[in-house]
């Protein structure tokens, strides 16, 4: 299995630590426990939620109701809900930064002792990500990491072999060859998120986005700017101002290659099944700095936690254990979602899905040697994230050079951390 590298700004989190009392006995309310509430985002377009809810109800008879929140507002809304004493039973931990904040505020049920009784070995490295001050408050059920998606038809038409274990130089050259230079079809698409450059660069340079030393990013920004200039990928300003989606670029066959997370595979499968796209696709590992290097990428896990204010804690606990178990993993793999609990059997379920690429290159990409954590836990995390995004945009629209932009990141982050 792939190695997860834990990169946590531990001392910063420990400095915030609260005295967290473990929930020794999970109280069930005197009311009915035949329906659970679970916080979700974009329920209708996120297949894992319905799949897990339906499977859990079939197994236990307990209905599960989504408390759905728009994806962009999820963390802000959930923080507000918990601050006001909300009793939603199960809380989906969308990212580690928010998770640590909820844990340190004593808003989640402590799972530390319970973990000793659970089968966590197939997801052991992922569980490590959820330790806060030596305790664990959530059970991971899915783990995503980044791969390179490619359009087989576009490669065939260009007479080029499918990509495998590319270097960044090879990726750049392929993008030029696959572009039609008409402003419509590009060799590659790079989405507007800062992670498409910063998280990849940090992972492949063994760096930390919390520490104000960002010179390792300049080569990655230089490459992106060259590719924008020569027309081998859409320029950042156009992508942002026209609100281009990565789905449309890839599924409408406007881009031959695209670095994106494994979560997107479920979306392609669903749209292929619905007849909304004809793209013939495969995956390979994201490009590396040098040929022959072991594959390093980045990613992040997703987990469920029990709300300390839940009135149905026993049933809530049963649900999160189901979702994180082998049984839950099989449900997730069956809808094209990458579970945290990974075995050869579960991988086999995943690649037997209708529409999944079955070639060895795609299967190899599913097992990178090392997955670095996307963004470390830190008390200044939200502020640093905002700074990095702002400077990212200034560089890619040409208002700052990569050298100036990364220097500004360092200056601003250092001031934020004082």
C-alpha cells in the first residue's frame, strides 16, 4: 500500500490544546433512534453519501437523513452550527484543518479508546492524520490523492503513446504537441486552485506550506506561465473570469491531460453512464521532477465524527464505524469512490466498475509510493491559506513574477505567524 507522509505543525496545535474529556459512555436520547442526521455537502452530486446511507439503513433499519450544505460554505456553516449547539448526529470532516478546530473545542466524541477494538490496519496511515494531541476524534472513510487524467482519443489522433511516469519536461512537451492552438483545445488544463501548483510542489520537494520558505515553487510557476504563453494550456485569467469547470474541460474533450484528485473518477463514471460525455480516459501518475523517481503525489482524507451534542450517539457511532469498515469500503469502491480502508480485494472491486480503465498504467497510478498531506494542521492555517491563494492568483495573471510572488508569500506568512 502507498505510504502516507504525515506533515503536521504539531507544536502549533498543541499550544491550542484544550482539556478534552473522553466520552466514557455514549448516551442515547429517550427519543427515537431510528433516524440519524449527517452533515453533507452537495448531496445530489456526491454519490458516496447516498450509497453509505442506503447500505447502512439496509443493514440496521436506521434511516439516515442528510443535512446538506453547499460545498463552498461547508466549513463556515458547520462551524456556526456547532457554536450554536447544533445536534446533528454525525459530522463529515471535509478537511483536517477544520477537524482539528472542532476537536480542540471539545465538539467531537473521542474515539481513541474505541479504535483499539476496530480493524484499522488497512487504513493505518490515514488514521495517523487524525491524531490531535495524541487523541483521535474521527474515523476516516475515504482518502483521495492526485493523478494525471488523460484523453486516449486525443493521444491516438496525435499518434502519441499514452503517458506513463512522465517528468514535468515531458509533460510540457506533450502538451504542446496535443494543443490545436485555436483557443479551444489544449494539451493540458490546470485548474485555478493554488493546490495545482503549490501542493504538488511542496509534496515533491519535501516542503511545508506553513513554513515561510517558498522558493521551491518558482520552477512550477515558471512552467505554468510558459504553458499559458505558448497556448498549451488555458490562461488563468480566462479560466477564472469565465468560471471554467475542470469537468467541462476534460469531459467535453477540450484538454488532453489534467492533474486532478481521484474523487473525479466517480464523476466521470456517472456522466458516462448517463450519456453526458463520450470521453475515453485513463489515469497515470502525476509528473515527477526526474525520470525514474518513485511517485510522490499529495492528497487528503475525509472522515466522519460523532457530534458531542448528538442525542443518538450510539447509533451515530454505529454509522461511522460502518462507513470506515471493510463493509463500508466495499460500498464506496462500488460507486467509484476511493476508500481509506484499502485491500487488494477492494481495489479489484474498484477497477471492475463499468467504464473504469483497466490497463496496467492506470492500476499502477492507483498505488503511488508516497502521498504527502495536502495542507498541514496549524492554528494560522486559514490565514496562511488565504495568503497563498492571493499570491497564486497574482503570479498567474502576470501581476507578479514567480520570484516576487513567492517572496511576498514568505513575508506575509512570516508576519501572520509572529
